[in-house]
C-alpha cells in the first residue's frame, strides 16, 4: 500500500532510520519519557515510511530539549519499604492498523522508579476491560519478577498493583478455586 504511493523510504534512508530508532530504543531502557515512542518506532523497522522518519525527528527534537535525565535515589526517612508499588495502564486498541492495545507501567520502591515498560499486546482485545485486565496481568508478572530478584538480594517486599480500570480491577479481585 505504501510502496504504490511512493511513501516507503529508500534502502539508504531506511538503514539510517533503523540505526537511529535502535539508538532511541537503547536510550529508552533508562528513559521512561521516550519508552512508548521508541517502541512505536521500532515496530516500523520492516517497512519505514516518510511518516516514520517524521516521528523519529519528533523524538529527536524532544531529546534535544531534554538531553539529560537524572535519577535521584535520595534517603527516605520513612524507613524501609514494605511494598513494590506497580502502576499499570493500557490504551485500548491504540494501533490504528492492527487495533492492538499497548500496556505500560512503572514499578517503584519508596517512590523511586526501578523499572518501566511499554509493550504492544499480542492479542486484539474486544473491550477496554479486557485490554486493561491483560495489562494488569502483565504488571503482576513484572512485579513477581522484581520480587524474586529482591528476595535473591535479601530484601522482602509485598506487591501492590494500581490501575484506573474499574472493570479489570473487579475481575482481578475475584476469588475462586
């Protein structure tokens, strides 16, 4: 579809796009502010178009305006943390072409971000509640992984998950066999 309209990048331009988008993806491991943008750019690796390059330039302009990110893990007077707080959200059917949703979140200990993620869901959700439930499940999986790493290091934390999706929270809170 894009090839017939002349919107696909040439071989050299596509290689340049992939190299710069991969650098953005490398930066996104430490920068929560470009995590989603970088993920979306990398989804266009197979056939980058003119619009792909424009989105890459927009991320570059953002990074020029905010070139440094500083994490300050200061002393917390409240004592040791009891919980790994996990915040989860999902955009229902955010991709206009595939109608797949994106789940994202952040995990904190004592208010300090220790992990973040932005991931396109593998299935197409039929409702926002289903997409949010998938996102909560992914957040819990991230929390369990962090809890296991902390336990290996000698720290014991409980997990607390936060979401704004009432329907998904109602399903997640159900008790059964």
